[in-house]
């Protein structure tokens, strides 16, 4: 196989030297993997960003096997998708049963029972009385944008720095994570708050004496100088910022944003695409903060590996008439069956408590590792959505070391992914065993030793 050129990182659209690091990793994967990677690089769009040369073949629970038979402990769950684990018997049985009947019905034009059963379960878990189905997280956000525009008759939006809400043009207008994701693309009228969840405050304020200035900026600055509340349809928030660095705001942050939206008659939209579906403990991550949004967006783990998204709201808000918004594949029968089975499984397994216990254990272990590895900076997260920031001695970010740790982790047989400027994310399947978790953290420690050297 011909290896990618050294300047491939630029061609692949990477934001760091990840792909150049991947070249050295090609020597440790098997021959079948190298063959497939060579073919893939020749035919697939270069906009895909792969941090290491993993070529998957099969998986069960929290373990992935590559095409050459090597096993990896997955500590990112397919980017927080496989909450119920790979090859979950309950999910597979539901998919197989539906597969024997039919796979697609055009739910936007006809009726079917599987999407209805799922909608009832979503109402039970979330409390929202209306559901709109789509195919992905970015589509769920797009639907929320359209509903907010339609209901308020306003066309201004607000989101936060470091936010990631998707890559289609509407949701991309809200995204403010990396300039490469946005350059050369048009945008809706969107104001971005320059503060982001009290993370590395640009004005060096200290919490809690700051008075949650990062939230109050919406009223104190944006509504005064950039975007009138009379022109603002909605504020979009992630309960925990995902792509931005697994940033958890102070407890008062979302309450302050909620109050500002209420006082100014602006809708609050929660992007629960990565944090929802029990990832942080409760079904919706915003529940951790005692706050409720008018609209919530779900995807990722919702489909247990099959593509589905959902926008949730109440009847008084989602009262738009037929034909205003729709799509071909929303409410797909296979995806609906898989989603319902996954949610029922996670609900039955006392997932909320288990996720909180395992999350506390991971943060404790990472805190212990800080003593020997001072380049581990802030360790933060809720439930099994945890970030470890990699820093230099002066506590500034250290993306190069972060990337090296991830490559060394791959060599050790664990799968981790980056987020933010210098953060390693831990978001394993919610069914991961204590033994798998311990082994994964041991391998992580070995990876850091080599990266530190």
C-alpha cells in the first residue's frame, strides 16, 4: 500500500498533525487494514477526519475487533452513540423482528406503529408531548431552527463560543467550534456569546464571584448592542459542550440563561444530541441543572447505531400545520424499533445510577493520575461524559501532547477521541463493565507514560 503523503494533514482537512501521526501507526495495523485504508484514501472524500487507522469489523458490548482480529476497548462509544453497547441482544432482536416485516414506509406520508411506540416512550421519558423525527443531530437542530422561526416570526439566533450544533447550513450558523468548519459557507443571522460556560474566561473573572457573567452577557451585551430580543427567535445551548471540549458550566449557568429567555420572550433550545439518552445519568442532560427548554434535540445514541434524530416540544409550540416541514426517512421503521429497544433496555438497567457511579470512578482515577502526570489539567464531566484537558506547565493548552497520547492509546488497544483545543474525551458505552473500565484506564496510563517521555 502506498502511504499518504506527509502533507496529507492539509488535504484531509485536519486541524492538527493527527494524520501525519497516523502514518507512523500504519506500521502497527494488520495487512488487511492497510489494504482497506489505501483503497479508502483513493476513493472517499478527503473531508473525513480520522485520528488513527482503525478499520472495524465487528463489536460486542464495549469491545471492537478490527479486520485483522485485534481487539480494542472502546472508550468513546462511536462518539457517544452506542450507549446500550454493540450487538445488544435486545436491540438486535427488535431490528430482526422489524426486518422480517419491512424496513421503510415513508412515515411522512403514511402511518406505522413502531415510530408511534417510540414517540410514546420519548414522551414518557422527556415529558414533551410532541415529536418530530428526522435522520441525524444536525437535522434535529435544523428542525428546531425552523420551528423557532415559524412560531416566533423572528429570524435571529444566539449560541455560544465553542458550540457545536451540526454541519448543515442552519445548524452550522450556530456552530462556533473551529473556523475550518465554517469558512466559505453562508450563515443565518446568529450572535455568539463571547463567554462560554465559564471556561477559561477571557476577562479572567473567577467563579463564583463573577456572578455568571458568561450567561448575563446575553442581556448585558448581545441584546443591547447586536441583536434585539424582538428579533431573536431562540437561544441554543448544549447542556455540556461536546465538540467544544466537554465543558460543564456552573450549576447556575443554565438557570440564568433560562431566566433571561423567559424575561425576554425568547425560546430556549437544548441540543441534547451528544449529552442525551442517559449519557450523563438522567434521560436529558439539562435535568442535571433543574432546567427545561421549550425544545430539545436528540440523535446519536437515540438510534442505537441506526440513523435517527428527534425534535421534542410541547403541543402549544409544535402546532405548525401539515407540509411546513417533513422528510423522507424520518421515523424509519428499523431505526424506530432499534431506538425503542435501546431506551427500554437502558431504562430497565437502572442506567442513571450506574452512569453516575462509573463517571465518578473515572474522574477519581484521572484525578489520581494527575499526581504522576501533571500535564493532565482540568478533569470535568457529568456521568459518562468526561473530558481530561492536556496542558503545558503554565496550564496553557497542549494539543500536540494530547494528539500523541491518543496515538499511544491506540497502540495500547483503547479508542479515545479529541474534543476542544486540547481535551481527551471519555464517553464509553453505558454498559461497559468495571473490569473493562479498569483495563482501559491502565492502558491509558501506559499511553501517557510514553507520551510524557
